[in-house]
C-alpha cells in the first residue's frame, strides 16, 4: 500500500490514507466515518451468511492506522456502529481495552442507536449532532447545514464513490474522498458498504481509492 497522500486545507495538513481515513496533523486526530461495526453480525442474525472475517479485517485496519499515525484522538463522523448490540461488539470492547487512553469522539449518525450506557462503558465521548474542533466542524449528515454557513465541514453518511469510464462504455466505481468548497465527504471506512456516486464540479477535488492506492482525479 502506498504512503498517505498529503492534502492542504485551510492551512491545515491532512494525510489521506487508502485505509479510508484522514490524519489531521495539527490536532493529531484520526478522522473516519461509517465504520458500521457490528453490521456483519446483524446480517448473520437475519440469516444472511456474511463471514465475521470482514469485521475483523476492519478492526485490524483501524489498529494499523493507530500504530502508523500514533494519533492523540479519534474522531468518528457517524455510524461507528450499525445497529443494536450483538456478539461482534464484544470484539470492539476488547479492542477498546487495548487502547484505553486514546480518546474516541463520536458524532452520532443515524445508525448509532446503542444505549448511552454502552458508549460510557467503552469510554466513547458522544456528540449528538456536531463537533467543532479548530478549523473544522464535523457532522454525519449535511442535510441541515445552512447554505450561508462559512465554516468547513467533514461528513460521511452517503459513502461517496466515483465512476471511472473506459473504452467500449465500460466503467468501474470506487470509494473516494470528496473535497468540495465547503465540505469534505469521507469514504465509508467499512468495506461492507455500497457507494453513492458523486459528481464533482470544477475546482473540487476527488481522490479515488483504487486497489489500496489513492488516485487524484481532479
């Protein structure tokens, strides 16, 4: 896998990782969205045979990112978990106990419906709608953001992707980082998700994640 890709935004140094995360150097913050931990277990409870290895691989990628960047904090921009508690979340609890001194901030997403006591047990600091830190604001969904707002937002929710077209009308779609003028939409950290195709305008930047590499498209 390639080294993280440098991206400067509002005077801040960001590092984009093909592991579907952003490291914010000034705040030593690892930023992720849509991890959907417990989703594969939720599907198995419904009788759909999804291997637990998918979830374990997501946790291993998170451990790798922590070891590589040595962050002082993690910011999860919504949908850290997928649904109600299941046995897979016991693995998350064990992971959390391996990093007890690493602050985890969760801006709640529509899937984060666990009981408040569970977040406290895992030492997760929860914000219902929005977290502001330094130059940036973090919200899971941008639907209620005022068009007159001049701050820069980081969000998730839609699982952004970009479609690349080739010869003979062939095309492939890949997850991406989407940097618009007023906001960034992060790729879903979980690989067990779909994608929503974005259509960037001029002067917007898109970084596709292709075969564990980051490709800047515009």
